[in-house]
């Protein structure tokens, strides 16, 4: 289990295991942010508080449950995010107590009566409401800002109708402002917990989620890009029925991610490669990517393809940023570490060479990305995934102090986090593939690396 | 938007010195705080704020985007001050370390003292956080309710710790009700501070009464109840009497439409146009009856307070058994809460948002609140008997606390605890709290 290079291996492994396990459970129940939360949260929370007393943290848990629990709406995300953070609690009993004290936050997912939700639908669609010939009375899923209903259109298509809670916009904004204020007040007494950064993350995610116009545009763009794709499908958005409050998309029926995990190895390998190509491939290839790789957004469809859902959190890099990112990755893939460092340094995100020297920075980049830089097939086990995430983010990583002083541009930070989320998903699948060859494939630097790669090239040639 | 909410950053020109920027923003917030608490948000312009802050208007706009952003900053500042003054976390720590009931009482008295002290020192603060913020717009109203929810949660947490420490009755359902009743005891002091007439002497009387009520209830030590309990009255609680329309139907229809619009969108966001649209009527129709939206609000205040007035208790009859007193008080609460239930949303507008419209509206509703409190005070005094009420309980406070507790119980309805059984239970707990304080039972 233990990693000889790590200073405190046993503890690190246990922390990692705990985090991944909680993330897994949450992924099912919270319309959520499990993986990305586990990843982002670790960046921001542990900080310099290694020596903090467990008692302080438990009191913090109490207050958190107190504060977030009273915000019935979206701001509960804070508690959800924080509860899967490794807060640096030393003893196991204290950790369990921490989880127990935050438990109330998860029971109270806001639920608006179906009648009210249908009323929102009627009102926002007006005459167009007639195009929906039948709709389930009860929701099939509840998210933090809305509920999803299954319905049938007048042309017979089955659709998923995502409806925002009434007045959610001002409510989310109000909750987020309160949350920011409260985090500020709490931070005074709990230095080192860096609640502000976590709150900023919650805010970013929530505000993007509320913006259905932006989501529709992202969704349409992604759908158009992958029509007839051989490895995955994007549900078709029904733009003429979408409004600021409602998103109507084709209904995809398939197995959820946690059942995908139980499939045969070949199925999991296929899924892993598809996930890698969809998220990381697009990130490097076009610079426009979905930054929300988490279990709830991935389905295994009956024809063996994957279905990807939910485009509330998409990122578009500038052409220049995308080019730098590609160049750094290419250099790393060729083993040209110095070029990789120079590019990253010039681009301004490895600024502080005092705290992270050239050799250290290179070692850091290679360790974090090691899983898709090496030659040949590699099975991403949970341990591989954990090591990569831990090196990148955890305070007991030997790079922690150095990397914390570096400034990541927001889009690059999102990209790196997306990669971390992907490797976490691949770790859960235990997927195996020649990752670096696939990377050269999607970068267009080499022949198709796999049958999926060939199929994609054929598809790209005709579409 | 993201940047604004996340970091409170400006999108406009960035001043060169961060220290200066912080100082300037602070000056703006201080100035706006004074302007808002004195004249209200709607009546204050950015020019007013600039003058008070001693800057040019152009300078102000370098640091903030507009009046709405200033309002959020002022609100943040006020909440920060409130939480600092209350030192809630210290209170919780103290509670956690409490050994016995004596210490508990000290903590409660300390808490009450801090709250009422805040009213003394910063009357504007609570006004801004309550009536003014609730009236501003939907988003800020939500923020107020959110902060209030946090406050309630702290109270619940304190109660939970009290239960663990062994000085509070072990009954989670009564905790839910108590968590609403305790903050309600601030209302009399808050109302006192709103018109700026609260003297220190007044404040101390209220503070003393509030502590006494929480710690031991309103009964004088050794109060005598000789009678045996009368058989449980079998008569059901009377349905609320709503008076017949005070105006002709057209007027009432306009008032109903307006109240509906105000309740859902807020007073400031609604114009005459929206009101007449609900009825499919013309502008002219409106002005046949009312000179303006503000004129209509006056009519609305008169109508709605008349409805409540009809529900106020009459002076009761002195009861000779404690059980009867308890039952009578519980029935009084139950009656009041049930009467409010069907019009909860509209009443919330009338008594929570309308006072923030302007000083005149505030005064009118405040006067009615005091009148209602007096009626309740008379009822409690006659039913319980003045000689049995503890000397520390100020009569005026008691009446106002009674009204505040009815309102607090009504907020439980809004949370969906609105079945007849729940209302009955809530009324029973409230009556016991009034009589016996936190113990919810007669002292042994």
C-alpha cells in the first residue's frame, strides 16, 4: 500500500481512500460534484493547518452545518464540498465525528412540489408547452437548482426536461453572497482552512449552473461537434423548447456510472478511453472542453457507446492559451522537459522559481501527468489515480509549498483540474489503454493508436 | 458577475494603491450606512452618498459599480457588526462549558444584554438589517432570511448543547419551537429602536423582562392557584372572524391585486400598470380610487390591520387553576396562528416588507403593533392575574413579546409545519414557555 517516496505514506493512503470513498457515495446522491470537489477541495483546504487541533475542526463542522444547513437552496453545496475535503483531521474517530456532524446537510436537498415545477414549465413555454404531449408528474432527478422530468414530444421523441426552481437566480445570488460573508467571518477564527477559496469555487459552479442560456449554447456546440460519433453520444438539445428556466434535451437511457464500474474489463477499457478522449482529448485538441467530468454525467448506452450529459460547466481557452498548453504537453510527451518548463515559465504560470526550481517543476509536471506520459498500456488503478492527484494537490506532497506559490490562469487551472477528475474516474474504472499513444493520436502527431482512434478518424473524414 | 460575487471586485478602473482602495470603499460604506439608515435605500442617491463620503460622484464610481452594490456592501458590514457584537461563538463555547442552571442564566442574561446593548449603541444597524433590507428587493430579502436562518440555527445549536449539558428538556420537537421563540424576544427591543425613542431606561426594562421570561417564565415565585382545573373546555377553537369588506368591491379588488403583486415581486418593483393588468382594468380605473401606489398602500394598511384587529383577544376572565391558564393561553396562540395561516404570504408583506417602504408606513404599522400588543397584554394580565406575574416582567414587553411569538409561530407554518396537530403542539409549547420559561414546566 505505502509509497516509499512519501513522508507519511500510511496516513496519505488512508486519507486518499477515505476521500475517494466519500466521493463515490456522494456521486450517487448529490447531483453533484463529487470528483471535482474531492480534487479542488484538497487544493484549497489543507494549507498550513497540519498542526490544527481536531477539536477546532469539529467545532468548525458544527458551525458549518449550522450555517449551510439554514440555506435551504444552492449554498448547501459548501457543506457538501467541504465534507469530502480532507480537513487534516488527525484521528480516525474525529474524522468519523466530522462526517456525522455534517450529515444533516445531505438530507435536506431542496425539493419543490411537482405542481409548482410544472407551473414554471407552463409559464415559461407558453404556447410551446403544447409540444410536450406527456410528462411524468414526478421528477426523475433533483439537482441543487432544479428538477428533471421525463417527457414525450408531439413527434414521439423522448426527452429530459430540466426545470429550474422558481426565482432561483436571485436566491442563488443571495445565498452565495451570504456564504461569502459567513466564510469571511468564520475565516477570522479558523486561519488556514481557506474557506474563502472553497466558497469561490462553489460560487463559480453555481452561477454557471444557473445560466441555462450559456448551457444551451455549450450543449448545442458539443452536440454538433459529435453528431454520429463512433464512441459517444451527446443528447440532442431541443433548442426551440429551451428557455432561461427550462432545458429540453433528448432522453438518453443507459446504465449509470456506478453500474458501468461492474461491467467486463473490455467494456470498462472502452469507456475509459472514451472518457479520456472526450474530456482530455478535447481539452488539448480544441481548447473547448466540458470541465465537469463526474459520475453523474456519464452513462453506458445500450449500443455500447457512452453518453455524456450536462454542459453547465464548459471552458473555452483562448487560441494562444490552447497552443501553449498543447506545446507543453507535446514537449512532455517527447521527454523534452526543458522546453516544457521554458514554455510554462514564459506563459507565466511557473513564475516563482524561488519556491519551485526548474528541476523540481519538471519533476512535478512529470509526476502529475505521468499516467499519460509513459509508453505502452497502463491500467489506471485507484492507487495510480490517487498518486497523481496527491502529487498535484495534497499538502503532504513534497511539491505542495512550491506549487502553491505558482499562479495558474483560471482556464489552465480548470484544465488541470479536469485532468485530475478524469484520472480519478479512470481509477474507479480500473481502465487500461496506451494512454500516451492515444494522446499523440488526438493531438494529430501519430497514427491512430487504437480501434477507437481509427473509427474516430473515419468518422472525422466523412463528417 | 462571477468576479463580482466571488471577489467583490470592480469591473471599472482599478485604483493604483490597494490600501487606498480599501479605505475609499470603507468611506463609501460608512457614508451609505448613515444615508440608508436615515432616509432609506430608495430615497438615497449615489450623489447623497458621495457628499456624505466627501468624494466626488465620479470617484465613488471608481470603487463601486452602483447603488445596488453599495447596498450589498453595507449589508455585509452590518451583518459583520451584528455577529461581532453578539459573539455567538463565544456564547456557544460558554454554553458547552456550562455546569449548572445558574451559569445558564448568566449566559442568557449576557446574551440579552448584548442584544439590547446593540440596540442602544447602533439603532440604525438593526433597522437596516430588518425593515429596510426586507423591502429593498427579492435578492436582499432572501439574504435577510438567510442570515436570520443562520441566527436561528445558532440558537438551535445552543439548545442542543444545553440538552447535552443537561439543563434543557430532552425533546427535539420543543427545541424547534423554542428556536423560533427565543429570537422573537428581540422584536420588542427592535421595534423600540426603530423610531429612535428607545431610552436606556426602557431598554433595561425590556432586557430584564426578556431574561426573566426565558429563565423562569412570567409567573411570580410562589404565585397561588387555588382552584381545581375546570373540565377541559369542549368548545372548539372558533374560526377566525374576518370583517366584511370595508370598501366597495372595486376598491377591494384593486387592493387584492396590489397585495398579490407586492407579495410576489416586492413593493418597489411593482407599478400601477402591473396592478391594473391583473384585473384587466385601465390606468384610469386605478386613479378613480387611489391617487398613487403609495396612497393605495395606506388603504391596504388600514384594511389589513382591521382584519387583524378583529382577531385580537378580548380581555379574558381570571382563571383560578394553573392548568386552565395554560390551556387558555395555548388556545389563544392556536387561535391566532390559525387565523393568520390562510393569509400568511400577504401578511408577511404587510408586516415584514411594508414597514420598509417609508417612515410613514413604518410608523403606521408600528403603532398598530403596539396597539395589538396592548390588547394581548390586557388579555394575559386578566387571565393570569397581575398579582401572579413576576415583577421583572414589564407589561409592555409582555404584550409585544406575545405578538412576536405569534409571528414566530407563524413562520413555522411557512416552513410547512402547518397541520392542525403541529399548530396545536406549537401553541402548547409556546404557552408553557410563556408561563415557565425554558424549563417548559413549573419549577419543582
